[in-house]
C-alpha cells in the first residue's frame, strides 16, 4: 500500500507544480507580499481537483496526515508526507531545492495572521476573531452609541453607503475618532459600496385605515383602553407618551373639548363607537376607547349634544397616514414584473372571483430583462417568495409563483430580487458607487465591493481607485451571488494585486442564490479557499440577529455565532440591542478560541474529563466510611 500511496501523492505534487508554472503570469501580477500566497492558492486548487477521500483513508491507515489541514501550507504538507512515505519504502528522498516551498507550516499560518492584522487591525487581548458592527443612521447623531460599542469590543465600524449621505458618514467617523482617543483603542473604518442591488419598485399606497384596539384578555374582558391622541391639524404635535392612535382635527373644534366628554362616531364598518376625553394639555388632548374601531378619511366625530351649538357639533377626519401596500402571492399566481418604476398594485378580480389583471410590480434595474430567459428561477424578499420566469416581453416579465406559504406571502416595495441562474451583464460599480468612491477612499481603511461577480469587477475598482490618487484602502470582496462563488479563485487573484484584501461571506443573498440547503457547504468552501490564499474572511448576515433586534437570541443563533470563530471577523447588524449582541459575541468568541482554530480542534484540558475520576473517588470514600461504621 505504501508504494501505491507514494505514487498517488507524487502525481498530485507534479500537478501542483504544473499549475503554478502555467499561471506564472498571474502570480507576477499580484502584489509582492502576496506572491507566496498566490502560489499556495494555486497548489490548493490543484490538490482539490481530485476526490481525495480514498487516499485519505489509506494515509490514515498508515498513521500519517490525511491532508485535512493543508490549506495554509499545501506543498509543505505534501512534502512532509512524501518524506515519511519514502522512508517507509526504504528510499531516500528530498524535495529539489528549486521546487521546495518557502511556506513551511509556521510561515503559512503566520501569513494569514499578518494579513488579518493589516486588514482588520490588531486582535483584542484574548480574542483573535475581530467584531464588525454595522452603523445605524442614528449613530451620526449619537456619540455615546459608538463609544459604548468600541468599549464593548467593536474592532471594525461598518458604514453602508446604500444609506445616509456624506455628512452623516463623516459624523459617524468623527464620533469614532473621538471614542478611540477617549478609550485608547483602535478601530478600522469599513465602508460598503451600495452596488447594483436589484429590488422591487414602489406600490400604490392603499386607502389608509386606522385601527383603534383596546387590550383584552383571553376571555374578551377589557384590560386597558386604547390611548388616542387628539391634535390640531393646522399645528400637529406628537404625543408626549406612547399612543395607540393619533387623530388630526380642526383647531377651533378640538379646543372646545373638555375632560369627561364623549365623542361619538360611526366607524368604517358602520359600528357605533365613542371615545372619552381624559386629559387636556396645551399640546393636545388624550382620549380613551374601550371598543375596537376602524377610522378612515371622512369619518365624522360628534361633540355631545349638550356641549355646543348645533353648527359646531361635527368634525370630519380628513388626514390619516397612508399605509404601506403589499401584494399577496400564492403558489401558481401570476406576477407581472415591469421595466419601469411606476407604482405596482395587487391583482384584481371580477364579482365571481375570477382573475381580471395579475398583480404587478416594477424593478429597480430594468436592464436585467435583456438577460433573463423563460424557465429561469426568480426569488423575492430574501427567498420568501420564489417563481419561474414564464415569458419575457419587451416591457415586462411574466412570473409564475412556485414558492410561497399556503396562506400566501406578502411582497412589498424595495425588496430584493435574485436571479441565480440568469447570466446578468451588470457591473459591480454603479454611477453612485463611483461618485461615493472619492469620499470612501479618503476616509475608509477598507472598501467592501458589493455584488462583485468577476475578476473584471475587481480590476475596475482598482482602476477607479488609481485615478483618485495614491491612497489605497484595502479591498473586501462581498461574495453574495452564485457567480461570485464560482469565480472566487480568479477574483482573489485580482484582489491580491493590492497589498491587502479580504472576503465577506454575505450569507443573506448567497443563501437565496445557492439554495438554503447548500449554504453550509458553500461557506465552508469559501473558508478553505481563502485560507489557502491567506486572505481573511468576514462571517456576515444575521449573526445574533434576534438578540440585536429583539433582545433575546435563539439557540441556533448562538451555535451559528460560535461557528463564526473559524473566520477572522464576525459582523453584527444594527438593532436596538446591538450593545448586548456585541457583548455576547465577544464572550462566545473568547470561549471558542480555546476549542477551535480554523478546521483544527484545540485539545485544551477538559474539566469534564475529570468528572469520572472525582465520582469514583467519592464512591471510594463512601465505601470506606461505611466499612468503618
């Protein structure tokens, strides 16, 4: 068996060297400090073109490395195993000096550490994985939020250029610099170019309906009345505390209200209802409702008859906030996606329930219609709704819905659209991105390139940055489409032309593009490829999302956050409880660091391993005591 294994491994080594020889020009194009990493990446790609499982079993049977941790030092691993195999075969062997790798085991792992420090800054004491936090718009006016995030362990502040503007971005960066000075900590500024995000267009706003709902128990008994804020429509004021509803009314009419007065009306269903005034202030009036009511524009409120003259008894509600519309889609429904951004609308039906006109919605990038073909899948709103392109017309695409919950799924405006099988000819940089780039290059440490799909997208970013001067922030490639995943090796080699680069696994869109059931496999492959290139990885999307948004994580989220330890950075999105999320993530990563390093389990002492010995000792003591007694 030794001879057979020796022959297989020798062939693999020859393929690896042939790969680097064939790609020598590509290697020379990368930055000098990335050339050994580029060679190692090419060695790894050559290694993984084979099914290594039979060979791994043979190596394990001989008590040798099964190549499972070769990513950061591929040739050195192969040579170490070959040296042992030759000794077992009774043969002398040493790798030719001109073929041997400069990357031994320690050097390969050190390169990844050095590249991570360059991209993301020095590691926190006791935690090697960095924490990145996406800034909410409120951070522009809230220094304390950024100060507290930095204090809790934020290592990278992410600003999404799809939101806010230059003034707000600058305010966030200024707050960070101030917090860094106050705390004596460093933090990278990461700016995310918006990219060509494909989204649904707006919808016609539906007729506003304001529902007033008191709180009842399970038996329908009143627990608390609904709080209604009444304010003058000429000078409206916000309620001073939480309100279930606000009504705008004529100033002269509303100023005649007094505590205890009942205002009667017929609601949208024709039900007789009333609200009772309970407080009068200079800003407005509080009233309470003990029954549910539906109010629409045109609803008439009446003073009590005894209160005023007959001409002033009534006031009509004319203004209500327009509610957001939605299209309800079920399996087998037809949806028209139009080239323009004219407001869409739900489907219409005749009096017998037969379809008149299918639901309709626009698309933010109409050029994609030139690349879409019948039979290709299409997904909406992060994969909540799926369909198949039924036919393509000059002004619209007809979509047959194939994936939705039985009771239907709501589709709203400004929701993502994914076309995973369509070969879209859309560049990663939009006109807005190019305009934003001057600010980003000047103020950011790291630029994240959204929706990069090809090496040409990366090269175009290099060109635009070169036109802006000598300052070159590091580049992070956001892998969020199937094409980006399939082109990752070529994109990495293009990104490595700069001294410093990284990769973000943007798992939201990536899950939709590749299929949720395949996401775990895809993110593993990205981690392996990037480790072979000594490129740091950012683990992103929905990390501790329930905790950040609602204050309580799910068990699955805790496990997911722990898996993020295999990357070099974990990103948390914004939310009202983001400080708690950073604190919990910091604790998880510190604990996991003792157990896991990339794919390698770290065998620290387990207290659990002592449990049986302790129990046995206790039993022995008990037996001895019983014997003495």
